[in-house]
């Protein structure tokens, strides 16, 4: 237990050092090595001897009656060791505070104040270095961390050291170690009243932000750590495989749960996980590390023996922690897993609370600022809850069940289910709730219900998903896709439950005024209620679960679960099969165009894709069969970002047979990145113009009505060279006008083009520069669809256009969400995601 007490004293010392640094008004840190001095004295503490004591007189009453001899109390050696650990923690922080003083050799020395981030008159600097982290793509942005080696400003060039965070577009993807030159406004991260982004980045060793950044890749070999190069290459292969194998939003969730890449999860879905208190299932946790450690130990022990298997297993745990990003919570879990594996290999007992405290102390030894890492706090609190509260809550629950008259055999058979479901969930929630109140000011009323429903399927996601990713990384993509079927069911269930509980009335409550005193009082009250049993007894009972007996009891439920999964897969596949009708989905992808067409036999066409790949893939995940990762035809109406950018990542996710675009787009510089991605995905590119006719099968035809072969050379040529397409099936037709404007419409009218259609996709998102009265009259649509984003800055659709469409059925993505039109060639059915407000 000395390790437990020493670790707690060390971390308390870090907090003491933080208080001393602020109270003393220090501006610069102390020498970093000072904390080694008290640590070097720790081996001498056992030399301290306690003064002799008189033996206690014999008791007249037995110990069983509650009488025990007085304890000796803490020894002098222990007290001296705790004081040295406390001092070491304080000196560790004083040597690496949140805001040290900067010298001209530090990058942060040249930071502008944070309020000048958007000041376009502020001076710009040029930085040279390499990417020091795994690039993360979030929606239409890419987050890069550059390890800077040189800086150039108006005063010249100089060598500096430091890291800077910047955001760039997604048109070009980067890799860890890529040498780069970046230019922009170098500023200090902001520190707001409600959240200090400066402190958040400081915990990651970043003290600078670059705004208005432009980036230029430099020639030369990759820099950085060779091991990280290999691990991040595996991570990238795994991410790419999951993106190809699973539809959205399940691919993004799987990337978060299995690879630690959470950036691709849509904000609204992440908010729902936070609201329901279930976001912990998204992040890499101790269960992932336990799985890796167990598999590695089992495999290597068979080959090398139990003792010799220790080092390969520890190396595997370390590589996995680096592979998934190595944040504070992951490293804490890796250290605890390593201690458990070491104890098992040496036939020693591993004590939960000691391992947890030692792991946290090790983390803060590497980086004292990790004490303030919210992820580390929450994961450590949840782990402590499992160690301290699970046995106690399990006994209380079983006693309560027995008190209401439930049969004894029922209690015995459901013990494991209660422990692994309700009790574990409740224990983790009780220990993390005070921290959640303190950091986020919210209470999830539905947290317990949500976790009870989703926790049982998480092992399916983790085990099946890990096996599927491994197969995919090794090139066995067919096997990986097969193995991912069961995790996909678990992901679908998880998302469905989270969205359902998040929509319940009163799912979350906002709390105010919950400060440090309330936090301490909450944990104090919890420990007072719990402390009737010792921590040692709680750990012993936690470690005494009879796993083999539990496995025997779970055989029948496992078979039933397998049959249920097979049933779900069969019904999902059956319901997603082509139904002999033509389907058009006008996707809800914000301010942009995106149309998905499925023919009666199941051929698929994607026309445009909006500006956000994340939104596009989420919408495609909602309308495509879960197993289907192919698109027969990709259409780019014109190279505007709100039509083209969402398609850029499509070849990495789907097998695309053919892509068509206009002669104008074929030469347009803005489409260069799009063309490169299509070529990299082995997509056949074809130029089309007015007069082209594409047979989609089943009597469905796609006519190209505009632009002409020579193109349009007047004003606003980018929009006026947009495709105007007509989908024809029997008596039904839909006119899809892209961003074509009034000039294109007049040319079509003069050419007596057959425009009459049952459905009109209104041009240019309902802009007044399209949809003339004459054009609308010639088309004579029954339904007009407007693809525009909510509260867009352009004011689309314009009131004039809505006036021209008066008397017709107008459907809008900003009001109705996703719009689904299906037809058998004679009749037409329309379904919208949301009702009109």
C-alpha cells in the first residue's frame, strides 16, 4: 500500500506546486531536474526506525466482539517517504508549469496576442518543420500539428523549437513526419472564462496557433520516429478499411472505438452521446487494452512460455497505446494493463487501486499537467468505481432482490448479468457524475438507461471490430467485411438507443454553481456511504468472479444472441434489396447539392455531394444498404465546392465504376484535386455534354441537356457550364439543373429542349439568378425541390423564386430534411425526413 500512498502524495504535490506557482507570482519555472533530489532520498527512508513502544495490555473481550488492539499508526519511514513524494510532485510542476517564460529559442516567444487571431493586418511568419502527429480530418477541415524547427519573419530567419496547431483543407492529405513550410499569423491560444484552450493545448505541449495558414509540402525524407511511421501507416490502413467497409455514421464510430480516431464523428451525434452520458464507449479505454493484453499474452505464452511472454506482451501494449494516439487516458490504461500482465507472468497478485494510482503517477511523472486532463480524470474515476463500488453494489442489489421475494436460483443465475450490466454501469456512473457536474455542468437523466442498453453489445463491437480491422490491414478485405457484420449490428443498436434516449423529454439537465467544494463534498459523501467495507475486501471480491462458471451460464444466451444477430442481418438485407422502383433521394447535406439515385434493379448514381464529406457519407449511410460499398456512376455537375468537395473522399470509401463531368470541369483548376482523387481510386473519367444519353438499365435513362460541347463563355461561366440532367423512367421524369442560371435556361428554351418534368430540382439552391418564370412554366413541375442549408448566409432560397413557384408543391432540405421520391414510372410517392414547421 506504500505505493498507493506515495502516488497519491506525489499527485497532491503537483496540485500544491500549481498553487505555489500562482501564489508566489513566479514568472519562470525552476530547473526541471530539482524533483529528482527528493526522489533520490526515497531509498534511504527505510533506515528511519520508529521509537520502541510498550506492548498493549491483553484485552478481556474477544476480537470477534469488535474489540481490537490499538494500531501502531504510520511509521516514520512512511511519513518521510510521503513528504518526499509531496515535495517531488511540487517541484515537478514548478519545473514544467502551464505558462513558462519564453526565450528567443522558443516558438511561443514570437506569438501575437490571442485577440489578433483574425486581424488580417497582423504580421505573418513562415515556419519550417514536420508534422509530429497523426493528421485528423473533421468535416471539411484537417488538423495538423507541426513541430517547428525554424522561423522566418521581417527580422530574418532563426532556429526555434516548439509545436503549432493549424487547420487546413482536405483537398490534400498529409502523413506523419511530412516536412512542410507553413505561413500565417502566429498567436497565443485563447483562455476563455468558461474554457481555457490555452491550458488544454499546453497539456499536449502546444503553445501556439497559426491562423490564415497556407501550407507547402517540402521534398525530402519523412522525419520523426520510425516506429510511429510504421504504426501510423497501420492506423491509416485501418481507418481507410473501416471507411470502405462500413456506412456512416458507423464507420466514424468504429474508428473512434477501435483506432482512437474520433474526429470523423458528426457533431450532432457526439452531442447525443454526451447528452446521454454514453460518450465513454466511443473512446479507447481499459477494455481495449485488456483485450490486446489478453490476446498477446495468450498467443506468446503458447510459443515462448508464460514468463518469456512478458516482454513481447508489454511491447504489444506499448505499440497499441501509440497506435491509437497515446492520450492520457490510453497511457493510464496501458500502464495498468502492463502491471496486471507483469503480475500474472510472475505469479504475483495485482491490486487494483495500487495499479491505478501508480499508473496515474507514472502519467503525471511524464507530464505533470496531465493531472488536469479531463479524460484522464474521468477514466480514472470510472476505474476506481469498478474497483471500489462493484462488489458493494452487487451485494446491495442481490439483497434487495431477495428482500422482494425473488427466487434464490434466479438470483444465482442472474448474478453475472447484474454485475456486468447494471452494477458496473451504476458504479462507473456514481464515480464519474461529480466530475461531469464540475467540468460540464450537466446531468444526464437517461445515462443509466442508455448504458444498460448499449454496454452489453460493446464486447461484440470490440472483439469483432478488432478482428475485422486486423484482417483488413493484412489485405484480407473480404474476411474483414465478413467479420464486421456483427460489430455493425452492435453499432446500429448503439446509435439507435442513444438517439432514442437523447430525444426523451428531460434527457439532460443543466447545473450551475457546482464548484470545487461541491465536488469534494460529493466524493466525501460517497466514500462515507461506501466505507463500511475496506478497499482490500472490495478488490478481493472484484477479482474473485468465477469466469468459467459465468461462461457456462452464458452459453445459451450466447447462442440466442447469435441467432438474433443473424436474424437482424437477414431482415436488414432483405429490406434493403431493390424493390423494382426508381428512387431519388435529395440528401440533407447543408448548403450544397447532393442527389442519390437508385434504379429498379439497384444500380446507383451519386450526383454532386455538397461541401462536407462527413455529411455526405452520413446521408449515404442512411439510404444505401449497409453492405453496399459501390457506386456505379458519379456525376459532378460543376466544380464549385458546395457540389464537389463532398465527393473528393468518395473513392476512398466506395468502389466507383465511372465518373462524368463537363468539358469545363475537365480543364478547371479547382477540380484538379477532384480529378487526382478519382484517378487514385481507379475511377474511369468521362467528359459529357449536351446530347449525351446514359442507359442506367431497367428503362431508366439519364439525359444530358446542357452544356454544349463548346461550353458557355459568357459571364458566370462556372455556374452556366453546370450540367442540366433529366432522369426519365416511363411517364416520370426529373429535371436536375445544378447551378445553371438564367443564361443557360434561355438557351434551353430557345433550343426547344424537352424540359417538361414531374419534378424540378430548382437551380442554384433557389437563387434569384435561376428559375425564370418562363423556364418554370415550360418545365411545369408538380414538385419543386430546393437544396439549401438552414440559415445559410446567401439567403437561399430567395423570396422571388418562392413567389415564382407559388401554387406548386415546394420541398426544401432546410425545412424537410432528406427528401425521398420513388416512382414505378406512372405514380410518384414522396417522403420527407421531417414535417414542415
